[in-house]
């Protein structure tokens, strides 16, 4: 997407992420496939604070590398995803989560879509009831119905 | 979508929603003029600074801990020899080091000690004390994500203020100085 | 050629666009045929000057004219020639010029195809509206983003095009994406023209439909190209990240998909007139919004914007005028638009209305999530990130009813569906989908999501196949698959293919970051990746460290991959993944850094079915294009009495016909 080049233009200006190559390749010694999957899933849902348009999984910023290492270590210590997230939030605020927790400030975010859906569904129901009234003669298309 | 024929006001709904959206954009543009989106407020404000135990830059066998610095307010300035913006900030620190009225502790972040020493020798040393964090692990506890960053910590070891990015005379006059004065009056 | 000529061409184009907006609309208002007759000439004139400006900028790149600041920033003596040409749209100013050129292409195409076929008054208004759109954009370019600004002193060499952009993806992605974005301006112009003229019959919808379909097809292709590009250029193996800039292109796509169906209802059943008008406005509004969000730097970063605050303000004002004005016009004029044929609850109309609802709500959801961080900042309630864990599940939930309804839409009749057909279809679709789910389970899919995905994909595809069989049996030879229907079938089948690709890739991919010494082998999935080492290779404007990896399965070599790590002359480092692409799987290697002891870090992927994601997109695009060929959209040269008018509808005003007389 264009985000890639926009990101890079911004990065070039900031001179923070630009020096590093684009791909974050980080061979960490996972115990098994499940742990690797868990790690990839978790870091994919966390935001890099330096290259802010990238996840911790994708970013090659030094900061992201270090946090990946930390998260990996915490996983080896048997910490749960929630513990790791809490640990990060205590240091970097909920900004680091791509999944904003439900809070007074995010009520509109999480309930906005259901609300819009309800309103839209209401309008559709009104429309359908009016247009499908049995009193209206239903015009069927004769012949080739297309 | 037909009921609007009865009450045409319904036809104005899209316009009103759009107007609200534009209003948000205006606020956003104004906000953008005065803020840098990269700077995320720290959750550690008004919370105790993390415990740390870090070696001195000059005498790496000696360690400085949080407890050593308790008792009076101080500033921690995160810097590194590899950090471009720190070079921009440096002259400001040199000019203000004695005007702050409280100690300025340098926090050398993910840097080779010899590089940091050479950097301070070349440009001048504005710090009353320099500690080093080569691994950057302690810095994570502080929520550091980009040098330079500056923390104001009070006599009880509580973080009272954090600035991300280079300190400028403007930031010092408008934000940092009043916070320092408030701490001094409080104690 | 002189860059100043380009600037003059832009200024002349601006003047012509002003005239193109004013004269035909005044002409239509006053009933002046000579004024209306200026529309085609002005549109073509504007096109000539914008094309001239574009050609001059391209020439400046071709001849390495670094006295032009834009060229100096985005080109380099060593840049290969094709990237020199595509660098024209490699940054802000040039991509705006491309946007303009494409708007002119659409306008000229409209003149060529419909210029003599539409009622003159209506056509004049359409061209006038497009002139207004062009005027704002040209003014914006000239005032804030002139690509022809000179640089002094002239540098000996340019700074080079950003390496990420030195990729075949860039050659195609922005032009196709813009073809889609800007293409929605045609449906928009038709809608506004009908509102302006009080032409409330929905005849215009049939004229607009092919254009909407083509625009949507291009937008699909643009998104597919961008997604594929991100996949191999960014190297994290993902193909969609719900990034604000991706969302900006996805929102008009969702609205476009809704609009295509709403237009069909309005065209054939005369229903949803007001909704079709509104969606036509929204489609283009979201295209502009996308441009605004990306170009103002409001969401991604302040920095693109902080350098030139005037840009963000200008686009916002433009957006407010164009969209606000259109919605005001809608509010004032649209109440007159009512009517349409009645239909039963069980009918194709109902299903399409539900589809429209879900697509529109999905668009609203994406908008909410994209803008919410901004709201948080503006209201000072803290910085919030909204990302994939928000968008993904919500999108899935919203699309579920749509996917469920998809097989039944085509199988239903207009007005009133045959419930017997539904029942038979339901039994077969359920049987096929469940069978697929069971087969998936036997093969090894275990997670609930995977099984759901396989079932959904088969559900959709089976629906299309069943419809095809039904037509084959029931319709007379030669009339079995009109192009409009064929387009629908392609696009719907594409959705099924896409779902299959998205789900299977997600569950079956194996991704590993490994450190390898030359001569060592790692097993990923069923494949052995053997690392032969790294050699230095020169490129035109970079030098590369090129890895060599041979991939084998059961001892038989299946691929030889050469991932590169390039250091460009400007000092930027860029990794180039090497991919063995296949219908059923991609083998993917990218090269990281040397990590001591002769070892290198490498990223190795086995990604089954990833091509299906884009294959589905390409089918959807083809669907959009094929529809255009339908006889339904062939217009007679003389616009006098429209055959459509023959349908009895006494209550509808016939202003257009009166104006003609």
C-alpha cells in the first residue's frame, strides 16, 4: 500500500527507522511452533513506539528489537499474554496496544459500530415494511428475470 | 429510506454528520499544529520512578541507585552519542545546567562508554552525574523510547514531568521551570 | 523542455477548468445551447494542458533535469529508466498531477463515449461538475504543491527515489488506485447533475452504472496491487494491516460495492433512488477523504503535514465545499425522489438492501476506527491506537450476514422470490459447505475459524456454481449469461476465492526467522531450505548482498531463491525478498543481517494459498469490467425519446424531456 512509502518518507525525515533495513528478521530460539505462533500473534498486536505505523513484529527499529527480546524472555518465564501486556502498558501507556481496552474514552469506539448498525437496521426495517406492504401490488418481472 | 418524504428533515442527516466530521478535522489540524504525534504521554507521571542500579560513566565500578538520589529533586536527561537530536539539545543543556537549580543527571542510553566519553569531551559535559545503561533494559522501565528524553523526579522519587524530544528554551520556560519551582515551594 | 512551460500549462488548465465548470452549467440553467456546446471542447482543452504538464514533468525526469526540485528529490542519474518515469508519481506533487491527469482521462472518455448520446443539458451539467472538481484540485496544486519549482544551485545529482518505491509495484499501484478513486467522480457528477437539473427520473443511473463498475474494478486492482506490494516489499509476510492509509482506500471500495448494487436496483426497479444518490456522493467523498487523510498527514504522522500546514487546510476546505455542497444539494432536492416498484419481503431487493446495509456499516466501522485516535487526541483523553484486533473481528462479524445471503441474491427473483428455489438452494449449499468443512477437518484444519472460513468460501462458490447451472438449464441458448450477469458471477466467485485464500494462508503459513551458516539446512513446513551463502552483486544504483537458498522437498529441488539486501547509492538499505510463487503456495525467503561467525539471519516462509487472496481480487475486478459489455448499457446516438420512458410512470416529472424540446 501507499502506507509503505508514506511511512518511509516520514521515517527518512525522522532518521530513526530509516537507517535500519526494512525487514525485521530476528531469529529467537523458540521452544516450539506454538510458542512462535503465540509470539508472532502477540507482537503483531502491539505498536512500535518509534516507527509508529508498524507493529512490534514488523518494525526493525532498535526499540522494537529490544522489546521483542524482552517479550520473548517473559514468555520463557511463563508470563501470560495479559501479564506481558500489563507490563508494557505500565511503561508505555495503552498507546502500545492496537486493541484499545474498554474504558470511558473508548466506549464510543467499541459501541459506535453496533449503534450505527442498529440505526441502519431500523431504517431498513422501516423501508422494507413500507415497500413490502401486502396492499401494494408486487410487480413481478415477466420472462427473463435479470 | 423513504420516510424522509414525510419529514424532509431526515435528508439533512448526512449533511449534519459530515459537518461534525469536518469540525473534528479542524480540531485535529489545530491539535497537530501544537503537538507532535510521536510523543506519547507517559503513564509513569506522578508514579514512583522505577528502581535502578546503573554504573557511573567515569567510574564503571561504582553504581548509582534510585535510593542514592532521594532527598532532593533532580532531572534525568536520556542521551546518546549516536542520537542526532541530542546534539541539537546539547547547547541548551550547557546553557541551562546551572539555571535549573537542581542536579542534572545524564542517562547514557544504549551507548558504548568510550563513545559517550568522547562525545562529552568534544561538546562539553553539562551533567552533574552521568550513569550508563548499555543494554537499555532499565530504560524500558522508565518508558524510554527515543532519546533525548527528560524526566523531573522529586525528592520522594516520584516522576513529576517528562519531556520527549530535545529541550528548548521555550519548553524549559513554559513547562519545566514552573514544575521545578512548584517542587521547590512544595518542599 | 522548459519546466516553466509545465507551470503555464497548469495555469491554463486551471482557467479552462473554471470555464468548464461555469459555462456549461450556466448554459444548462439558461437553456443556452451554444454555452452547453462548449463542454466537450473545454474538457478536451483542459486534458491537453494537463497532459502537457504531465509530459513535461516526465521529460524532466527522463533528461535528469535536477534544476527541478521535485526531480532532484526523487531521481538520480543511476536510476533505471522505468523507475525514472514512474518516479513522476513517487511523491506528493507528482501524484497529485497523476490524479489530475486521470480525472481528465475520465472526463475525456465520458465526452467520447456519451458526448453525443446523452441529453445535452444533462451532459453539460455532468461536465460542469467534473470541471468544478478539477478546478479545486488544480488550484490546490498550483497554490501549495507545484511540481515545477526550480532548485538553485542545481545539484550535480539527485537524491534518488526512495528504494521502497523502486519496485514494479509502484509502477502500477498508484495509477490503478487513482483510476478507481477518481473514477467515482463520474457517478458523483451524474448524481449532482441530476440533482442540479431536478432530473429526478432515474434514467441517469443506467448511464452511470458502467462507469461505476469500471471505477470499482480499477480500485479493486489498485488495492490488490498495493496489498501484493506490501507482501513482498515490506517482508513481514502480511497482506493487510488495517493501516490508516490502507483504510483510506478500502472505505471507497466498500461504498463502491454498495453503490454498484444500489444502482442496479434503481436502474431495474426504480427503487432506492435517494439512497443511490447518497451513495454516489459518498463514493467520491470517501475518495477525497482518503486523499485528505493521506495528504494532510493527519493520521499517519504530523511531519508530512507540519512542513506545509497550508496543504491540510486547503484539502479540508476543498472537501468541505465539494462534499458539504453536494450533501446540501441532496438535502434540498432529494426529498422529491420517491417511488419504485414494491417487493415482497423475500425478494432480491431485500437481500441487496441488507447487503448494502452491511457494506455501509462496515465502511462506517472502518471510518470510526481510523478516526478514533484523532478524536482521542483532539479531546485530550489520551493517545489511543486502533489496529487489526479492532478492525478484523468487527469486519468479520459485519460480513457474515452478507456472505450468508450471497448465494441467494442471484437465485431470487426481483419483486418476489420463489421460496421453493431458496429451499432447494439452501439444502444444497449447506450440504456442500458442511462437506467441505468435514473434508477440511479430516485434512487437518482444527481451529474453529479455519473450519468457518473453509465453509464460508465453499458456501459462496457453491452458490455461484449453482446459479450458473440453473441458468444453463433454464435460460434459452445465447441468452444464458448476459455480460452483466457474468460480471456478477465472476465478482461473487472472487469473494469465495478470496475468503479461501485469506483463511487458508492464515492457518497454514509457517514463518520462521532463522540464523543459518552457509551449508546449513532448515526445515520449514514440508520444505528444506538449504543456505549456500552470500555473494556481492552490483546493481544499477545499488550494490547487493545476495543470498542463495535452494529449496527442496523430499530431496528434490523445487526452487532456487536469491534474496537480496541492497545498499542504494543514497545509503538506504532495502531488503528484496525472493519468492517462488505458485498457485497453491509461495516459498519466500528474505535476507537479514550477518550475525557473526559467517552466519546470517534469514526469514523463511511457506505460505500456502496466499495468491488466492489476490486472485479473488482480480476476479472481482474482472467482474466489474465485464459488466460494461452488457447490451443494456449500449446507448443509441439520438437521445430524444428514451425507450426507458416508455415504462408507465405518470407521476414522475419529465423536466428533462421538456428541456429538450
